C-alpha cells in the first residue's frame, strides 16, 4: 500500500484523538451541600487532570474550591484532598471545613441626582435582602448593581454613572463592607416623534403615540408605541428608536420609497415635520457650557414601510360537522391615507356557502374606536333548513381599557327560507349591541383564558321590519390549569327569543344545537324542536353546558374526557336535556391544536359519533 495512505490514515486518527474532549475530574464532596456543593462541582467541571502534575493538580483543586466558596461568604476554608491514584488521578475526595464566614459590617447604598426622588430606585435599595451582620453573599450585590443600572436606562437617566462600586472583603477580620453609589444625572423627557416612510396621515399616527411631548422618558412607552403601530396592520416593518447620539439616518432600516402602486392614495399626504438640524459636537459642548437645559429631551425616530396592499390567504380543512371546507380571504390592510381597511372572505362547504366583507374606518383612536360596514350573502342547505340570506350591517366598535369590547350596530337582512317545509321571505331591519371580552395566555393552546359574549337584538314593525322580536344570546368559556399536566375547559351558553311572530323569524336567528362546539355525540345543529313529521323547526330558547378535563401524556399530546349537555326548545325549560359524553385526544400540531373526540349520545339511537376539528377552543 502506498505510504501516503498510511500517512493520511495516521493523521486522521491523530486528529480524532486531539478532537476528543477531556474527561472532567470526578469529585466526592463532604462537609458542604446544596448550592455550595453545586458551585464546587461547576468550578471543577472544566478541570483536565491530565494537564497537571500531582502537586500542581492538588494546588489547582484547592484554588478552584476556594473560589467556588467565596460567593457564599467563605474565604478561609480548610480542605483535605485525596486522589484515587497519585500518578494518574481520575477521582478526588474532598473534605471541606468552610471555616468562619465573612459577615457584612457596613452597607452603604445611595442614589444621587434626579433619581433620588424616583420611587423605583428607593424601592430597589429597600428590597436588598441582606442586612448588617448577615453572612456575605455576592449575588444580591451584583443583582442590585444590575437593577439600578437597568432602571437608569429604562427611566431616561442616560447620563448615569456609578460613583461608588466597591465590595471590600477583609478575610482576616471576617468582615465585608459594601458600597454602591449611583449618580443618575438629569432625567430625559420625551421630545417630538418623527415619522419617516409613512403612507398614513401623520395625525392618525400621532394618535397612536402613548405619551405626551415633555413627559418623563420611559422605555416601556417606546415599546408600546412600537406595539401600537404593529397592531394597526398598516405597516410591513416598524422601527422605533430614541435619538440619543445619532439622527434618524442611522436607523437600521433603509429609507423606503412608496411605489407607484401606492401613489394614488399617498400623493396628498403632507410630509412629516423635518428633523431639527444637527450641530457639531463642539458647538453643542460650547452651548452646554453657556447654559445647560433644565430638562433634556430625547426625540423619537420612527421608520415604517407600508404593508402589502393586497394580501391573499387560502385554507382547506375538514370537520365532522360540515365535511370538507375551503376558504379564500382577500385582505387590504390599508386602502387610503386615512388607514381604512377592506377584507373579503369566501367560505365553501357542503351545507353552506358564504361570501362576506367588511370595511373598517378607524376614528381618532385607530386601535379602539372605528366604524364598520359589513355585508354578505349566504346559502345554506342543511337537514331541514334551506336558506338564501343577504345582509348589510353598519356599526361602531369601542375597545375599553378593561379588555371589554362594545359593538353597536344596525342590520338589514333579507332571507328567503324554507324551514321544516314552511317557506317564507322576510325583510328585517333591527339594531343590536354586542359586548365581548377574550383573555388568553398562549392563544395557540391556552393554559389560561376566558371568553364572554352577550348579544342583544331588537326588531319592530314600526320601522318597516317584517317581524317583531327581542333576541338575547350569551356564551362564556373558561380554561384553567391545575399543575403542569391538568387542563380544564368549561363552557356555558344560553339564548332566548321573545316574539309573537316566530314564523317570520328566519333560521339564521333561530336556535339549533349539537355538533363539535356544542353538544358532542349529536350531529351539527340536529337538536331543536320538531314538527309532527319530525322535521327541525328551530327553537326560541337555547341552553348548552360542557365540562372537559384534559391530562398531558407527552409534550404535545393530551387525553381528554368530557360531558356535554344542552338543547334548543320552545318553552323554557325542557323536560330533559340532551347529553353526550366521551373521550378525546389533543395534539398541538404546527398548524394549531387538532382535536379528535369520540362521543356517546345518551338520547339518540347512534352508539357513538366522531368529532374532528382543528384550532383552539377560542
């Protein structure tokens, strides 16, 4: 064989040997336990005993153990070291006497400058966990130092510095003196907010700024501005930065020129206020020497780029309620410089086909206050219901600080329907109001959350409606965890229609129950009062309730057991509610939670019914 082959093989083996990690020295520790023993193990973990002679190895072990004990206040330990093999050790027995600890003799913490009157700084010092006479710990001192410096940056003290930062340990005296002094300097206040790249009216953007010019600086308010801009969906990218040493031209994102396809609605937008002229550092220093500003201000530079004006999304799926289904959405997050948006949705399944749209017009507070125009047409052919419905709705939406949302609207509906063999055509005009709130932790698969919704609708012949009714419908749902592996879901819903013209109330407003998200074990909307021939006519009242317990069996797999009960009925209260119970599996997939249930109905001839759906509970 060619000698060069042996040379290459030898070099390869040598490189593998060199690349092998060295084994750490194994240690048995006596005399200390808990965090002290853990810290000693961490210090010894990187020690390669093959790199030292016996005497040098013992000295290195002693040094590392001593360093590992110091953060806990032990600077004078006694240590016995025994190796299993003096020539080639792989294990060491350590017997440790911690000795007398170092105790705190003096604490001297102080804040100077404007931050001396700022409560969070005083609270941080007051919360220091050690006092005079306690055994010294390094970690609380380091944490306080980091907390004070972090507060200074978060609260606008950009000229801060430590005047004292001293942890003085006297091992011979078993004492320590801790000193920490912060000079915050002046607190900066918010200056003007400058927008660049915007395609929305500057006044609309200014309404999203969560602080007033001249207010004390808070980093959280800057983050809130970034969040507000992102929630509008008007922008493809958002960069919000306080201007300290550099102007807006130093932002990370390059300037964005609005393309010709946007120009129609952007051409008349007045330009943003120009950034103030910048002066040289020398001139700035000379001016500062003459007279320092009483309250230094930091302008905020915002660079945005328009979101894609046309966004399309498609989806296909399957649910046992409706079978195969498909959806196409066309979203326009902004259609003009006032931030109006337009959304369209096409939904197709076996029993139902629907096209709907909404036009949203934000008001002074774009995230909380808006007008909405909604419209749609729907065809439904399911069991004993045939319906062709067209509707137009105009309303106003408010979002409140407590998380509740109020939607007040007027709706016009024309519906041509046949229900249980009875045909009718109605034109309804009725106002309504809806209150709702949804709170979740981790919306994809909530470990905590709740949802409430209450809707009130009223129709009267006095203004040309074909039916007179008062309809109230409400739902509530909760999700709670018990420990890390037990999840509980509860659901309750009720509704009522008060009318003397029930024949003129269309199927879209009557109550039906049963299905994946109602009473499992029964088919979709199969529970309601029936006529003499057993055909569904829909109910004036509705009640559903559900309790479900889930148990984690793997990282993304859960087992579920549940009981559902409910019905739709004419007279309140029915003699007997329909009840179903069963078992299920939950898998948190990359596309969302997948739910598979097998439910047994107690009031039906079917032995069981399978329910399958994708998506979170709410």
